[in-house]
């Protein structure tokens, strides 16, 4: 662990950012150059004292998970993230291949500007990495999921409650699309990948998944049109636009509705309640 190098790098990265760069309000009487330590700590979900001690070259070696949280809070690029890991005495995570959870600065900047829009960033296995507040209100809090259940496709076949927000007439197509998508990722990543383990687990757990898997369908897509059934707002007819990060295998999903429609009015209500 390079304490002085780590402290200097963190300070310079923090001072190079402005609050609006990370989705925070600027506020009044701001004298700090860049972000404050307490703002970085809040974004990284750690105590101010813990983060301050790292910048002051004190305290224990931060864990790899703490380093990951700080790297994400500071919107570091992959090269910067890897450098931070090495300064903290850890090996950097494997890049790309659908296994990374570090969101690119560009993806984060877009997500930070979607405060009034349901949106989320997912892995190629359907694991939600980040949601906007309207996204949580619309689709539920994905941070509560752990293990294989982080994958929406896994939950689709193992937890009947997962299907409740989706229109019943779309369930068959969505099941086929999830199965087709997993087969595509497995072929892309290989027989020792996380996709392969997920498929093996589902084959052992779900008769429906086994039936669909045996069809060997590829290229089945649900399309941009989404019909969701919200417990309070009722039926929502949405368009889902996708922005992909090919380096990390992440996708940003943004849910919108045409102005003048009932769904558009409902989304505005949802945004007002969450802000």
C-alpha cells in the first residue's frame, strides 16, 4: 500500500470534480476546490472520518470493496480505477467480459441527469447496478437483492412475484427473451463463465426454463415497448431506450412515455413523489 500516493491521488481526483459533475447541488458559500470530503464519503456510503483518514495517510488499509466504492464515487475511468487499486495494495478487478461492476464516468454523467426519469444500469446478466429514484419507485429497489437473485432473469424463473409488474400477456415473450439472452451471453463468455453457472442453476431449479432452453432460441427480443402494471398508478405503456457500454458490458435502460398520454402524466406524478 502506497499511503502517500493514495492520499495524493484521491485528493487530486476529488479536487478535479464539481458537485454538478456527480449529480450533487452546488449550494451556497462554497469555498472548497472541487468536492468536499464529506460529499465523497456520502457518495461512497462510508463515514467521513474513514475517508478523511485515508486522505491523511492514517488508518487501516482500505478493503477492495471500499476502494471500489471510492472509485465509483469519484467517477474514475477504468485506468484511474486500476491505479487506485494498486495504490491501495490490491489487484485491480478483471476488465470487461461482463464481470465488471464499475460504471464508466460517461454512463454515470448521463444517469445523474435523469433524476426525473425511471432509469437503471444493468449488466449483461440483468443485474441492476444503479437506479434513479423514479426507477426504484417504478421497478423496486434492486439493492436489496444478493447472489444469483440480483439477475432479473434468474428471479423471473425462481420467484413468481417478479412477474407481477409486467403485463400478463407479455410473460411468455419475456421468458423466451431472457432465455435467449442468457444463451447468447453464455456463447459469448464460455462454459466457465458466470452465465454458464447461472444457466446450470436455472436448469436445476425451473421446469419452465428447461423447456425454453431446449428450444435453443436465439435473437428473441422483447422490443422497446414495455407494459408495466404499477400497484398505485395502474397500467403504464412505456418506451425503453437502451444505451450500451461495450467495454464493460453494461446497458443503461431509460423508460419514457409520449407527451400527452396517460402514462406520461403518471410518470410525472411518479417523479414528483420521488424528488
